[in-house]
């Protein structure tokens, strides 16, 4: 796929469609999607995706932190021809954007992960599959064709299950491993608790496990014969709060591609990741879903970037909703941004077409904001292009 796609032209496609009386099926202001999903879907699925830890203060802080950074546009710069492409983890991407891992997408739409993956592949955007997907990793890979795909690992207590996941992911063409380390246990999430809603206890979001030979070897009976026992086995090994830095050696021994640690907020953790031979980190607080009262991801980003230096690639998520959010994250030093909730909302509202709409809107808005700020490529952004308002 060409690296210099005219992303901004999506707005003219919309305007020209208006000549025939057509308007977009979904809002082009992606901050409005959550409200629509709240009205259209049952409270359990909505709360699971939109909810946060505690009273939601961390999720609010993510948006507020991005909002405090303001772009300083420059004029009379040649932005007529733009190239948004970047190199991330050894791959040339058409834009500094990937779809981040969101688990259990079947609770939002029957198209689930394959629909989101196809939409990403159609635009050349990497798709990151969650370990907790509702579709086995091989089926998602098949749906993507040659599309760039990454695999997100929830690190199991069972070494053989982890080893099997890594082997399967590599065989299915996932090129990079993203290890989520901020979720060794579920946080206190009142929206889920008030509905007593956790899809895992119903065996939803377990597709990679229930299709895994190492997992199945630990069951007395096949899943179809005793689903409850399979669910209990899954809950017992899903994650391990006992993992420490030396354990990273196991991942390096069993994965020969790039390894990225997701959930890094402290500069010292970035330094330790580099010392451990990791390839990158994602500055993330899990979209506010794990630690109530956590530092906002955008506030943590500059310190992590400084600590990483040229030893790690730094990616960013948590709170991204708009094209200017992407500009700000890149100016603060991120190589690329992972998008989470907005594409899940697009899926919930309009399936694969909804995800594609979200991608095209975000990329068009990013392209336009970049150009109107005086930049023809992401690499020219720096902290000097921003000012920070008082909190």
C-alpha cells in the first residue's frame, strides 16, 4: 500500500456524497461515538468497554492531560505534498497509527475481531489481537490476509500455554509481541461489578485458550463436555501477578521478533526494559481501566521518552480520540499511537464499516491537523510545537 496516501481527501468524499443527499452513517467527531453506544447497546457490554477503574478519574485525566497540550501552528511552510509514513518495529507503516488490543469484541458485534482486522488491513494499519479475543488468532490472521498484525499477550501462569500462544502467533504471521504488564489482576471496576458482568465467566473471550493444545491438555474433559471446568481452568491461569523482570528472558527465548512492554509509565521501567533487551514500550495506563488515580499517560510520556533515548521505540495509548491527540503524542516523542475504544465503538455501531469509518476519520483529521500546523511529515514534530496550559 502506498505510504503517501491522501488521507485528508476523505472529507471531500463526504462532501461530494452530500450532492446525492448522503451523509455519514456515523459521526465524524469520534468523541460522540461513546454516547451513541451507550444508547444502543445493553449496559453490560457498554460498561465493560467504556468503564474504568474506580470512579473513572484516570480515564478523565487521560483526556485532560492531552487537552492541556496545545499545538502552536506554523505558517508559510510547504505542506502541499505530505508523507505520513513512519518506521515502527522494523516495518514501514503508512501512518503512525495501529489498532490496539481490545478483547472480547463479540460482545459488541458478531463480526468481532475479524471485522476490525479486515478494516485495519484495508487501510494498511496494523491490528493488535488480544489474547482475550473471541476469535482464535489463526482465524483473525486469515481474515487479514497480508495485513500487518501484532499479538498482545496476557502472560499466563502456565508456561506451556504461554509458549504455545507464542508459537501459534508466529506461525500465523504476527510480527511483533506486545506484553501487557499492567493487568496482572483485574482492577475494581464498578460499572462491571454493578451489573455482575464479566464475559470470561461465561466462556466469552476465551477462544485462544479453548483452541490451544497446551490449555486443553490441562482439562480432564473436552470443553464441550464440561465448559464450566474449562472456564474455571482459564480463570486460574489467565494472568500471573508474580512475574518480575528476570522472567522476560523466557519471552525472549520463545519469541524471535520485536517485544514491546505495554503499560509503562515510569522512566525507570523504560530503562529496565531497555536493559532487558526489549525493543519498545507502550506508555499506557490501560485507558484508565487498571489503577484509579494513576498518572495520565500523556503526562508520563515525556519522561519515558527521555529515559528510552535511542534504545527503545516508544508508542502511546490511553485517551486518544482525535487527530490532534495523535499530533500531540508524536510531538511529545511517541513513534506511533495505538487506538482503542473509538474503533471498538465503531465496530459496535456499524461493524467492519464502522471501524473503517473511524480509521478514515482519525487519519484524515490527523493529516489535516499536521498540515495546518506546518508539517509535511510526522518526523518533523517536536515538543517545541506544543505549549502546555496550566492544570
